[in-house]
């Protein structure tokens, strides 16, 4: 599947230079992101023309200002940062486990967040609704910690993947047991969260999530050498003196933090952690983790922003779950990418 449209330039000896390959893709991705951001701010009810955005932000007394500043802007910001975080987490998992099918859902983080919020709602725990994202974040951290603790017993990347899948399945089973005791109203409250949604997110929720994203950025950069080491394979990395198990657990912990910071306010955002790294590798097949990280972040942000637009507008005025659209995009993109050729 062609992902770039412009023909790359050739060097003097006929070979295509890396910069010539990168420039059209970068320009296309920047253009897509700009269109998605503009559409996210302007489309909906009320419809705001792009050239009126500065004027609307300068008129706090208008209804358009309330919709734009209080609803659309924090929602778009969380969607972009959340999609970027999940995309980066997916790449870190795939590189550390050397498996292109490894996804954040196998860390137990998403299931842990869902279980915590479900228990809070179904058992009517005395937690204000506005604090449910923090409850989800705490559940995500606990789920990831359990997975990492059990994963210490695994002796290989494949073993870690199986352990993660087993822990996630067990936590999901607990969540289903909790949901079995819910009534219809509680089901309605939990439905959008459990399938992933940006609906109702405002600056208060953004204020809870943004510090976690800020903490994660330097940790991700610190993991780049470990990702390069793990990419060599366990035996080769150990032969070079690397502490393979410690490096892998450290990368998984940072990936769990990234996913937890998203699942807390938004619920599970599925498939973005799979398709963003796959697209990044397809666009930069000769790169490595250092190159693919920013691409995965930008692609994850784009996929999530596009899915949220579809969730808001496809069946307007009824809003559909974000997770349904990311799953649709993930299945479609994954099928095309795997059909089209190899994955790095």
C-alpha cells in the first residue's frame, strides 16, 4: 500500500536519498494533522469557520467561545496527546518484545483501569464522578504493576507477552464479574468509558492527565538505548553485557505509564498502539526506535483525532464511542499493511 505520493529524488549515483524519502511523508503527515486539528475545532454544532477562531476565542461571552474553549479544545488536546502516548507505547512494546503484534492491551493496564472504574460505579463507592479518571489511572497503574511483577518470572520476550495476555484476561474476567452485578443505569454510565471515549472531557480532566504525559516524555527518551539493545535479541544483548530483563521491564513500565495516563480519563483506546508503529515502520523502513518514536507519536495522534471526529459527526447528534472507530481503523489498516508486505 503506497503511503507516500510524491516521487523521491535520486542522488547522483541513482540511489534515493533518505532525506528525499522522508520529506514528502513529513509534509503529508503535518498537513493531515493540521487539517484534523482545524476540523476538530471547527466542525460540530455550532459550526465555526476557521478564520473566525481567533475572534471566537476573544469573545468569552459568546456561546461559541464556551463550546470552543471549554469543550472542543481540551477534548482535542487530550485526544492528540493520548493518541501519541498510545502510539509510542505500542512501539516500545513491539520493540522490547520483538513482536510487531504486541499491543498495550496486553499490559493489563487497560483492563486494570476498566476494573477500577467499574467497581467504583457498580459498588457506589464514595468517589465523585469528576475523580473517576484518577480512579482509572490508579487501576491502570495497579494492573501494570501486577503484570510486571508476574512478568519477572518469564525468561523470554515471548514469555512476557504470554504473561501479559494471561494477566489481562484475568483482570477482564474480574471486571465482567463486577459488571454482572450492575443495573441498567450503571451499564449506561460505564458503556462509553469501557469502549473508549473523549466525550465530556474538559480542562479539569486535562489538568489531571497532562502532568502524566509530561513525566512520561523524559522517561521515553531514557528508554531509547534500551530499545536499541533489546532489538538485537536477548542472546546478542546479553553477550554485549546488557541486562536484558531489567531493560525490558523498564521499557514495559514506561509503556504502562503512557497507557495508564490515557486510559484514566478516556478508557481503553484500542488498536492505535498497533497501527501507529506499523505505519511508522512502513514510512521509515530503514529507521530504528529513535526514528520511529516521533513518527509513532504523530501517527497515533492523527488516528485518534480522526476517529474522534468520526465519533462526533458520523451519526450526529448522537455521539458514537471513540473505541469503535479506532477498532475499525485498526482492523482496516492492519489488514492492508500485513497484506501489502512485511513488517519490520
